[in-house]
């Protein structure tokens, strides 16, 4: 399985790493905006420890490659 396919199936729709911030990311971001109001989305897209680690590794890889995480996902 390619890394792009793996990233797309991590259970989080955004590979930019915005949810990795200590404050949980932007308040207007989808996972924050509806937090506590949509249980199915939280269970499906919630930031489980393995997801956080995988997204962080992906963000680090993109920085090392000199491109954005979004551009890396599209390659």
C-alpha cells in the first residue's frame, strides 16, 4: 500500500497537521466546530494516538521533502 493511500485512510480527512497543535487547531476547523455534537464523526475521525503519530510522521516527511503535506498527498 502506498503512503498516500495509507494517509487517506488514517481516519482524519486533513493531512495538513492543523489538529496537531497543542490547542487542538483552529476553532473553526470541522472537528473542533462540531465537537460534542456529532458522535459518529468523532468516533470516525477522532484523533486517536496512532492517528496523531502517523499524521505527525507524515508532516515531518513533507517538511523534510520541502513540500506541503497537501502537495505530498497529491503526488
